[in-house]
């Protein structure tokens, strides 16, 4: 919200300056000549007032927490204090994201590491929300950071994933009466078929690939044996990563760590005795009496940055030789997608392709890192973007960095890259196809609405939402999907230099962890965003300090206002929707996300997408 207030303030400044300038050029614009001549001094006075307002926003109130130690001297060595409330790939809006973007986390920590006045970092870990692969990158970074400066961490309480991050800290302080809830890892898979049956909503879906379980929540009351095997593989890798991290980070015996996880609920005193934390103290005692200063993950914007945030800049990246960092986050969709901050919330072919073309034309862009965090989506959009990425690789190195997921369509667009990095716990692969529709005819009839279809052509009702498919319809759909599947496998084989037999062994819609994908040659190296950027600079023969230009850049006010303009309230009062909304918050959110996924087949009936599941990797997730 602070950023939004700044934007509005700078908007007022910009209007004031424009009014003054126009008044000098055209007397009709200004009330009087004298007023125009005094514009300069008025503008300075106005900016001084804005400066005071900005200072007031930043200054804590009388009852607010302190932002620095008593008698703080910035010229003396001190501790930099930061708060961590999870991680995101890229901000979806100017103020709604609670987590810090992963690249911002790395850059800010690096900056503090180079600051001679900052002798250590104190990190208040509120939560570790984010995908396991993102947290794996953060965990790995914190371990490396110990070679630069100590990172002392504080938490009031911690679930499994929060403690996973804490295990990489130089020391861990737990609040009095705080608790560790090391409940292990689990996966919540929600199947809506029984609920849909209650309301006579029919799910017609066909899958190609014996492990392609993307439609199972809609077509089966419980997971298939193939999907249970997939979940087991994913959970085995996740649990192994957590046990290993705690064992090495806290210098404990592996068997003892497993015992503590099985115990799950660990009090503050038990945590100290078990050497899971170093001491118990309040936050103020944790900060102590030494010199310290609270910091933000992002610095205050300069005037030119703020003007760009208003949407008044060119939007062009740096003119220096650089690496272009392109975020491909969210569902893969056709055209321009929803149009609401779409570059950050979904991968729209009509948005990403022009961006890739512009980067291809940019002679100062020497290499590209494509950060993919997607479970897939439209098969058509995936194919179109693959072609554009292929063209880009012919001009400059393209390195893919896989985030939490780069599966199905997410893997489709990753395959042609020069090199692919994945984290151990990235979910990838899922080379398969699913297609289908929802039929509401019986459900509407149950509500007193009779629907009649009239058409010409044997399959005029193929995509009708009123009728289910007959066997002939399903056969035709399957033939079309099988063609898409064969094309998908062909693209993977061409890109990864694998034989049809090799591709067939890893396809069938099966989801692999990054560690397993490396063994099957679906990825080239285990590593995260930092490693991918370093590799891009090496291949492009750029210095290690060469700039990185992200796309999309910071959210602009124009985008935010456009999102409000295009925003739609999509609330259904149907009995089935009401039943989902009546569930507990977390389960309701999951059910609605699966339902939204099902409805996406209305616009993209054939998709390369993997099963949407919610991984409960800790009590708070």
C-alpha cells in the first residue's frame, strides 16, 4: 500500500510539473503570467511538502515498533534486520504480494553482503510460504551466505517448511512458548467427482498417457494406482530433502531427526534440548542492545523509477549488454489471456511471443533466462511459444530455470532451451495430453431448466455444454489428442536429442521431480535461478556483474488501473458452488481452484496440463 501512496503522490507532482511547463509555453493554460513565472518556486515548495508527507509515511508512529536501535549510527557497524513472509516468483500487483520475489531476495542479500557497515543479518522468519522448489533455492542460498556473513534467525513458531529455512541459518531463536510443528510432508488431493455427481454435472474427459491424471479429480472418486505412485515418488524426494537439511544444518543424527518429525509437536524447551534451536528469547531480546536497523527488501524508488511505475517510461531495458530474465508464470493460455496483469499471473501466447521477439531483436540482450513456473495449459499456445523459443535459441543462449513446476505445457516450452536447470523438488515432465468438457444438461434439468440442442453436422454438439459425448465423439477426440501427444513427444525428442524409445519411457503423462528428471535427461543440471543466470552470463561471455533485465518489470499504475477496469466478479450462486464455499477455507480454495481448472477446458478443450494438487508441506500450508 505504501508503494501505491507513493505512486499517487508522484502522479500529483507530475501533474503539477506538466501544468507549470504548459503554462510557460501557453499563457492560456495558466491563470496569469505572474502565476506561470512563479511556477518554479511553487513546484519546489510543493515537492518539499511531498517530501514531508513521504517522511511521515515512513516514520513509525508513537506506538509502532522501533525501526532502529537506540542511538543508532549508520556509520558504525551494525546488524541489518529483515522480515521474511514467504517467497513468490514475481509480484502479481503493486501491493498484494506478502512474499518477497526470489530474485529480490538474492539481490538484496548480496547487496548487504557487500556493505562493510553491515556485519550480520537478523532475519525474522514469519513463514515460509512458497513452492518447495523455491524454498529449496532460498535454503541453498542461505547456506552459501554463511561464507559471507552470519544470518541469525528468529521465529515465533514454525511448521515443517518454515523450519526447513531456519535450518540453514547460523543460529535459531524461538519465542517463549513458541512451538515447532514438524509434521512432515503430505499432499492433499481433492476429487470433486462425488460432489459433481450429486448435482448431475458430467465430466467428459479423455487422457493420453497412463500416468496422465490431470482429469482424475473430475472423473474418479479417488486417485488411480498410477497417481498414488507419482505422489509417493514426490513425497519421498521432499521428505528426504527435509531430513537431510535438518541433519546437516543442525548437526544431528538422521535417525534422531526422523524421531523428532514423528513427534511433530515440539515445545520451546524440548526444541532447545533437542538442539533444533539455539535459544529462547523474545524478539526485542533477540535484537539485543547492539546497533541494528530494520531494512526493506526493496529500496525507495528514485524519481525515474517512480515515473516508470506510473507507466510514463519507455519500458525498454538497460542499453548495456545484459541478460534478459523472462518470467513465464501461471497457466498457459491462448491469445492475450485475461488482460488483468496477465504478464504475471498467466502465460499468454499473445503476450509472451511479442516479448520474446522484442528480446530477439535487442542487440544488447546477450542471453535469456526463461524462468518457468507452470503446470501447463493450452496445447496450441504451448506449441506456438515453443516455435518462438526455438527461434530465440538460434540467436542467443536461452537458459531455462524451472521453479516449483515446469510440467506438461510448462515442460513443452522449456524443452528447446540451450540448457535446463531444475531444483531437486521441481515438478516437471508430465508429457501427456488431456481433453474434455463439462456437461450441465442434467444439472440444469434438476434446477428446472430444460436445454435443447439443434444443429447441423454429425458432431455439432461436440463442445455443447448441455450434452455429454457419445462413444463416437470420444473416439474422435482421442484421435485428435493422440496426434497432439505424438507431436509433444516429437518436440521433446528433437529438443533433448532423445530417441522415440527414450521419450516414450519418460512420457505417459508421468510427473518427475527435478532430481529424477536429471537421471532421465529431461533436464541438464540441478540448480536454481542464480545458477541459471550465472550460466547465461558465461555462455554470453558477459562479466559476472553484468546487469539482468527482468520481464515483466515492476508493476505500473497503468497496469493496476487496467486490471481494475477489466476485473470481473465471478461469483456463482449455484448449489454446487455454495457447497464448495461452505468448506473450510483451505479446502474451499483448493476445490474452487480445481473447479476453475475444469472450466478452463471451455476455451481450451485440449491441454497439456498436469494434475492440480495442493502439497501440504507443513502445518501452515
